[in-house]
């Protein structure tokens, strides 16, 4: 994973109808631990991590890096969105230099099913299209991850390829502000 590139970070908090996308703060630490310790959240992304290990290893201000947005609902973190450049050796690339940005999303289970992830990801993609115009964004998920697949389709990602990795079928999709309808 490498840095996103020449973007000013952090941007001013991004407000949507119901949410704020912002840089992480010390008060988000408990929610970060919840996210990584949750078996539901980890089901398709490598599993939950032991809570006591997280309590020891998660920094005082977790997740403070370019491309990582905390998603805030009424002052509390409900999830996170990442835009990173990923390893070139992984499959599913659309650019010859394989240096695309990749979108990731993780929300606390109690926040699922209300459209928050869709609302926040759309805002993050808008921000990305603004700071790095004409750049595609990749997304990879297991095909068995129904919620992630539905969200990818809703956001306007289209299939690049399917491949086997980590013992499961994976889906790779691409989004572009040029071809996106919004
Ligand atoms: C993937 C993940 C972010 C999707 O979350 P989600 O809440 O299902 O996604 P959305 O924000 O798109 O919400 C969709 C649901 O909200 C419902 N909804 C309710 N109110 C809504 C509103 N006001 N606006 C839009 N949708 C609304 C939709 O009907 C939809 O329901 P459905 O799933 O039954 O069809 C979440 O499941 C997650 O964090 N998973 C664990 C981590 C993970 O696997 N990440 C993917 C790695 S690639």
C-alpha cells in the first residue's frame, strides 16, 4: 500500500445529508477497535482480530493517514472509507502502470442497512474525482460479500474481472468520474 499521491490532506470535513467524512481523532479509538474485532465486519476480509491484541496495538489516534476518512454520524464514528494505491502484483488492474487507487469500506454492523455506506462512499468518490480528476478507482471484494457487491454496483463500479485468491472468488471493479452518471 502506498500513499495516495499529490493531494492536500486532510481536506476540510465533507458533509453529506446525514454524515461527515473527516480525519480520525483520538475519540474514534473505541470504534476502530470495534470494527477490527467484529466477526461480522471481518467475515469476508480476513476475519476478526482479538480484542485484547487490538487494545494493546491500536495507536492513541488510529488511522490518521492520507486517504482514510472516518465516517461520522451525529458525532460518533460509524465506519471508515479508504482510498489507497495498492500493490501492483495483485490482479484486476486497468492501467498499464497498475498504480490505481482502490476504495475500501468498513462500517459497524449496527450502521448497516441504512444507506450510510453508499452516501459516504459517493461523497468520497466525489472528493477523489475533484482532487485527482480523470483517475479511475478500483474496488476488490469477494463475490460472496453480497452487501459489498450491491454497494459497488450502486456506486457505479463495473466489473473488470473475477479471480481466485485467499481460497475464494474475488471481484474487481472500476469506477471513473468520466463515465459515472453523477
Ligand atoms: C459493505 C458494507 C459497508 C455495506 O454496508 P450497507 O449498509 O449494506 O450498505 P449501504 O449503505 O449501501 O446500505 C444498503 C442498504 O440500506 C438500505 N437503506 C435504508 N435506508 C436507506 C436510505 N435512506 N438510503 C439508501 N439506502 C437505504 C438499502 O435499501 C439497502 O438495503 P439492503 O442491503 O437490504 O438492500 C458493510 O456491509 C460492511 O461494512 N461490511 C464489512 C466490511 C466489508 O466487507 N467491506 C468490504 C470490503 S471490500
